[in-house]
C-alpha cells in the first residue's frame, strides 16, 4: 500500500547521499506503488538550478544507482513531474517563507493535505538552524503531520548530542524525529529479529548457556575517499561503532519485545545499551579495545596510499581507521559472553557479517574424543551477500564415522527474482508511514554515546597505542589477540 501523500523536502539535494541513495530509493518506491501520485519532492540546496536541471540530476542518479536499471520513459516523466528545485540559504528565514508558499502550491497541485517530511542530508551543525527556520518560516503550520528525518552523525559525543537534541526538541516532538541509522534499514539486519523470534530452533539456545561468543565484522575495502575532512574528526569508532555496530548488538542481544510495536522494540534495545559493561579506566580500554590506522599497502596488485597521505587528512593524524573491541552485555542472558566487534577501512573485503559461535559439545561424548570437532556456527550475512548459514557437523560419506563440518545455507541474494530493497527505501517508506521501529530514539543515541565517550576519552589520554596496519590487510594483529586470550579466533569471513 502507498504511504500517505506528503511533500518531501530534501535538504542537501545536490549532495552525494541524495544522488546515490535518496533519488533511487524514491524512484523504486514509486515504481512499486508505495508512493502514489499525491506527493512532491522539493530539492533544496544553495546552488542555483532550475527544475529541468534538477530533474536531469535525478534521472542520472537513478540510471547509475537504482536497482531498477531499465527506466520506463512514461513512468519516468510522470515521476519527474513531482520534482521541483529551490535554491535556499538555510540561514535566511525569508527563503523558508517562500518555501512555505511553494509548498501550498504543491499541496494544491498534487492533492496533498499538508503532510510534510523534512529530510536533512546535511552536516549536523545545521540541524538546529534549519529546524528553527522551518518553524519561523511557517512550514510547521500546515494541516497535516510534520516529520524530521536526519542523518548521522548525531553529535560528536554525548554533550554535543544533547545540545543538538535540545535544539531539535524546541521545534519537534520526539515522535516526529526520525534518526537514520541505515544499517537498521538493511533487510538482513531486520531479519535478525524474525530469525530469533519466529523460530523455536534458535531462541531457546540464544543465551550464555549455549553461545560461546558473538563476532561482528563490518569491513570495508575503501579508504576515506573524498570524505577526509569529515572522517579525520570522526574516526571509525564514531563513524561506525557508535551507531551501526552498537545497533547490531542491540538487535542480536535484546529480549523479545512484548508487542510488535515500535516503542516496545526500542525499549528492549535501550536496555541492551544500558547493560553494556562500561569501560572504567584507560587500562581497561587498552585491554579490550584495539585501534589502528592504515599505512600504505597494496591490494590485488594495486598500490594504496596510507591514511595520512589521503586528501584533507592531517599528515600527523592519530585518527583511527580501524577498531576492534571485546564488549560484554551484563545481563542474565549474556553474562560472560564476549561480543567481538571490528570495523575498518582498507581491509581486504567489503563485508558485513555476524557469527554466532555456539559452545562445543562436551569433551566426553563419542566423537569429540576421536576428532577435532568444530563448534556450530550461525552466520548472518548482511552485505554484500545476503543470507544465513548454519555450520553443523556431519559424517563424512564413506568414512568410518569421520566427522566433517557442513553448511546448511539460505542464500537470499542468490534467489532468482529477489531484488532486495535498499535500506533507504525501507526507511523512507517507514518514515512516511510513521513507523519508527528502525529509527534510533534519543535514549538509544545517548546510551551509545555514553559507552563510546569512555573509549574516546582513554584514547585522548594515550596516543601511543594507535597501531598501524598495511592497507589491504586485516588490521592490527592485536585484534587477533583479543580473541586468543579467550581461546577463540575470528572466523574467516566469506
Ligand atoms: C556510513 C559511514 O555510515 O556507512 C561510512 O559513514 C561507511 O564511512 C558506510 O562507508 C558503510 O555503509 P554500507 O552500507 O556500505 O556498509
């Protein structure tokens, strides 16, 4: 079914996110009937552009990035008709008044009842000023609903996040704010709760009695590309840890929500974040967290520069491009089970994967005496492959009870005809329908910053423990030691 009609305001319409993700997502939604005819998109940015040029940008972005490759011309021209552009100085309220007038016209033209969704693909320092001008320019006075969708990073630490939230909450209610963490829009991340709560097979085993450890890898082959300016002030912990990785931990670790209701699910996620064992001292941080930065290296015969040689990066930067950590969720379900997490730029493969390692069979059973039995693994592949596989032990055919590991596999991305929606499609659609399940609530953000701030503080105190790793390698070897100490190792990713 189609989302209720609305005007979508795209701040940052000439930027990368709009081009790579948002225009293609809107097109897919339209093609699938999830956007009906009662919508309009207003592209907003400083630079001058007319509607024709803007529609051309949208067209090219869809051609390049949309999962629907062939663009039907008739469909396109109907779709394009809903797009207009307005050049806007976001510090000047007069422009917002004009935008409000334009909105009235669009409401009329497309039969929209005043619903307005403001999507801020902007730097976070602009969230506050834009919100105030939306209010002062009269944009929040229309008849329908008003929603604010914002991109990460939500602040730089707890204090700045609080300040930011304070500004937003002068204008919008918490229920009107949709904070994007695009990992929560990924099909396989959403699938974690179905896998856990719709299968009697897993949930009884999903705890400290049966699970030895959990491993989460978010590896990337890219360096910092043209984002050196942003990244050098952020680093891997803030860029990927505070949001995506901690969110994945919540999905894996949370208790079953009481109801299928956004707040029930988010309540459970907050509990997980609050149960994270806080790293008290710099000593603990050094023991349980490894940070690294890539130096020059090579991959597949290609020479790669070091991080400090990248564009807009301080040549003496001590920003981490990699981190790995051992995290504990101190509650009854998970007490004592390590969650090993890692992420980095310039690693050998691009992958997002979760491994649930089950405890081994007891030593005294028949087979363990004679063979090296590997543990059962449940592997959730999020990206680029999507699927699940379960590693179990079985008899090697023709042998004398020899045991070999085999995989029971469900490969979602291998299924013909399945063209999984992109994260941004799911999230835009959810926001438009008012479903906030897969958006982060303020208390989640705050709890995540509380955890991350301690690590960042310890790192500030001690620059010396930044390890270097060769671009194209799996990161500093200290990250292997995190697991070795406990008798485990990183399962190779696929
Ligand atoms: C973003 C980070 O949030 O996620 C980027 O800012 C990172 O640095 C990206 O490259 C990874 O997303 P995905 O969906 O490609 O795994």
